[in-house]
C-alpha cells in the first residue's frame, strides 16, 4: 500500500486535475535484467484496483504476449506502421488485447522483421497520449538500453524505473545511460 500511495502522490503532482493516466516506464540497463517481468508485475498489481494498459515497445523482441498466452502480438507494429494522423484512440483500442486478469495489453511480436520498422518517436508519443485517454494507468516496457524511441518516451512518463544487475558491467552501462 505504500507503493500505491507514492504512485498516487506522483500522479497528483504531475496531473493535478486528475485528467491523465499515471504513466510508468521500465527500462533495462542491459538485456536480461528482468525488466519485462517487473513491468508486467507492476501492471498486474495496478490492474487489481484500476484499469491498466501495458504497452510493449520492444519491436521484434516482444515476449510479453507469448509469456501471457497470446499468439497474436502485432498490435504495436500495426499501429506504428501507420501514418501519424491515422493513429487514433479508437485504432489504439482496437489493437489492445485483454488478459483474463483484466489487464489490457498492446503487444509487440518476437518476429525479427519488426526490428526493421522505422518508428517515429513522435508517432510513439502520440500513441502514448491516446493510450492515456483509455485507462487510468499505463505501463511501458521500453526494453534494454537507451534508443531514440525509448529516450523520447522516457520524457513522457511520470516515473521511470531503470533496472540493473549488481555487477561492474551492468552498473557501468547504467551510468552511461
């Protein structure tokens, strides 16, 4: 309950009118630190009391859908392959899938060809802004390392969590972020 109180206080400070969703970003200093697991567990905890969406911004590396039993994991690519003016709240909602827990997901696939998508950071920000109109909480899995896209999305979140392992290499990589 302390975590919920901190998150609520943070959201109130950033959105004093209560008109926007709490947005949490999760970024790994390097791959394999468990950032997707952390993001999905936080999203699942939030979904117990408020509508929550988790968005997987790991194009071509998305394992969230597979882990939760969803074969169709192309929602994110379907949206961000469109021209920016065609990304709307309705199109975003149409690409969401709902887990049996009530958690809604916008998924990326693990198909390598998705890594070739030329995703505009502005389009990703527009998508995030639309997602904020669809739910009380938004959780972003930003993957490992800082990219042009994750750096831009990190500017839009209320809280950014950086996961590192307690070893020299991971700590050095985190410092460079």
